[in-house]
């Protein structure tokens, strides 16, 4: 895992290249390298994983006409290398970086990208074509940002490397509204008006003047739609195929020249990945989980149960929420734009602890999106069930729900019930937008923001949902892969691990598995309210029986209590009337209403206040 930076721009010095690249030191603490031949500059920070002795970058081909900086891992590089060797191409290193160079030289950019299975962001300077090619992996596992201004074109693994080359005061109204709705900012947007993310499955072609064109090389929409028309019918065969594909994916992601382990939460997804690792390894797998002193948030016994079952070398880190509080500032400061998924805090903690023993971890992420693990996939099911009750009965029930106060005992169930009630009155598009918007809805945003910063986000949120034909659940699965994975889940994993110079690999996101998931009928994934059915049935022999019945928890932190106690002073300091008026973004009265209702337990506004807390932290740090 590494960090990359570069440009096709006039008037930029070699020292500026070095300074910007070195801002990515967390991503690559082991080494650095630079190529400068104005107007082209390429910089690289390295975290050594494979071919520790000869994998330095920037890397050149034999006649030095092709130069690359590369962040990521190509899991099938050995197969591609063998294919190229059959064509007479000789290699001088054992690295996947050289395989990309030679694949590009032999086949060109599009066929090269079609061949690559992995997570990556890279840039190639082709001296003969006088073109800079900048590419991002199929699903957006690795981040890649860019900007174009009067000086030229610039790209980087993180926004912090680009801050010297744009106007940081110019906020994007679109991104601000998306953040407040979704809790994150999806590609191609960033919080800055003139900075963008390269979209997943796309590459840019840049000329010497910094002009560029974007092209999609991986069309997951067409694949999903075509597979929906030709779904698998034999459940036994589907299970067999899934088992083979996931074993293959895990095996490819276990290739490493440095210590390797896995995150083990005790949930189905991470347990399956870890159990497969144990089957494939001749040595006990190193596993890591986090436990909480506060029992209502602790599920470490689940991970311990699985670890004993598979015989892993298990490390449990037990922390209190005071420990999480200590890393809130450090965690939020590492993000170059607001990111409101609070589970990044405990994720950061387990990554920090795991780095003490390993450099690479495998995770169970992305199984929920592919195989139906979230409660929101039951949204239509519960809405239909609720609407079967008489209207008068529903009205009385809703009135009762409205007067029950939010406490530590009622909060979780009240949130779920209110979601079902709201969802029951919506059409499929409205339901998807509502269930995806974990922050503010459009009305609430208009109450919060000054008029000049208001913008409706529904069209962007629904872009992928309405962009593909199919039933409601098929459209939801596809949109979540395109929207939620790239913007939230993969961003969280990447930053939590990169802050600690730890590489995370995601076996479920192998493109063959993602494509396979779109061939499955819904009842293979969800039967009644039994989510991830095929995953449980396929791998039940590898993990303890109890694991299959565990309810999904995820990483929880007590935001509601923090804002009423330890973080209350900081929260109120961010929302002083003089500062809010000087900032000019929010309506002071709306924020005060949120605070009052939250502190009086009338409503649990934890999520909404956390979004504002995170935004204000970011704003203060960057202005």
C-alpha cells in the first residue's frame, strides 16, 4: 500500500513535487521516489508489502519510455505475468508493479485494466504517446483525487497532497448537502468545488497542457442487468460456485512478504473469511478484535468463540470509551473532508492495535452489500407488513410512538420503528433515498442551512437506483455497490488502516464474486427476514453454529451519551452564535433546537449532531 501524487502542469518545481508527495507519508512510511521532467511529475510513498528489495517506484520499463506510480495490490499478477512471459516478455523484479507496466506496454490501457484483479490507483506516463494515464480500480477500494486549474492537471491518493494547488475556501454546495444527507461524500464529488474523485472503474487520459478525458472501463451496470436476466436456478450449484470463488479470492489476498492477519469481529462475514484463511494456512492465523469495557457495546465473546473454533492466534484489545474519545481528534483530522460514519472511530482503534503485530489484514467488508446483510433490504417487506394494518390502528400506534422518550433502553427500537413507519408511505425511489440518507432529509437540511447553501440531493442519491432497470431490491443492491461502497465503507476501511500504515484487503470484493452475486435470485440471498442466506448455508461447516444466528451489531459508540457528557462542552463551543453567524452556513436557531431536543431526551439527534460536530471539526482545521 502506498501513496501517489503527480501532475501535468507548467511552472511546478521538483521541490513542490517532493513536498506534496511527502504529505502522504502515513500511506507510505518505508520509502519515497520521484520522477520530474517538466511539465510531468510523479511522486510515490511506499509501504512495502511484496518484493521488498526491488519494488521501488517510480518504476520504468526497459527503454524508460513508460513510467508508473502505483498504489494497491494486483492479486492475479502472477497469472498475468505468466501470460506475458509466453509472449517473450522478461521480468527483472517479482513485483506486481512491473506486471502493470509490461501489460500496458503489450496490450494498451483498456486491455491492461480489463486483466487486473485488485485494488489500485495508478498513473502511467507514456513518453512515446506524450500522455498521462490515471486509473482507479473497479469498485473504488483505493482513493484517487484530481483537480484541473490554470497551471494544469494534478492527482493524488489524498486531498492533503493537492491543497497547495487549489483554492481551499471554495466549498462545494453539492458535496455539503450530500454529506449532510448520506454522512459521506460520494464520487465524483469532494467538499471542494474544484476538486474531484476519479470514479470507480474509470481512467483519465491527460495531455501535456493538463486537458483530460474520462472513460469508464468497467461497466458493472451492464453486468448486473444482464445477470438479472439470466439468474441461477440451482441453489446447490450456486453454493458450490460461491465456495470456490471465495476460497480462491482469500488465497490470492494472502500473498504477502510481511506479517498478515485478519480483523475478526465474530460476525458472519469476518468469521467466514478468517475460517477460510485458517483452512489455507499451515500456521495459525493472527486474528484481531476489539472489546469494550461497557458490556452493552461489547461483542468480543463472539470473536473469541470463532478464534477458538479455528485455532487462530487471537489478540483481543479491550478498551473503554474513554480510549475511543482519545483518538476522536486524531481520526477526524486525518480525513481531508468531512466523513460522518462514526464507526470509523473503533475501526481506527483496532487498526492501530493490529499494526503492532502485522502489516496486512483481510476483512469481511462488502458481504452485506453483495448478499443482503442490511436491515434496509427488508424495508419493502416491513412496509408491506405495516400497511396491512387498518389506518386508524396505525394512526393510534404512531401517536404513541411519538410520545415515548429516547433513552438508552428505548433508543434502538424507537429508531427502527420510526424508520418502518416513515418507509411505509413511500414509493421505491423515495424509500431508497430515505433509507440511504442516514443524516438529514431534504426538509431538515433546508431548516438547517442558509438559503444560498441549500441544494436538493435526491437526484444524485438516486442516480444509480433509477439508472438501471429491475425490481426494487435489484436496484437497491446495484446502487449500494456504486454509491455506498465507494463513498462510505471502502473509504472508512482505507483511512482507518492507512492512518496506521496498515494494508486492508477485502476478499468479498473480488470482481468475480461481485458479478456472481448479481446472478443470484433474491430468495437465495434473503428468505423472509433471514438475511445472507446463501452465505450462511455455504460456509456453516467452517464456523461455530452460534455464529450463524448472531444479530448484526457493527461498531457502536455512545455518541448520545458523549454529547450529554464528555463532548458537551466541545459541541456547544462549535455552535456559539458568533461563530455560526461568522461562518455563514447554518441557521443558529435550527442548531439550538437540535441541541435542546437532544439534551432533553425528546429526540435522539446523535447522528445529526455528530455530522455537524465532524463538519465543524473539519472546517476549523482547514480554515
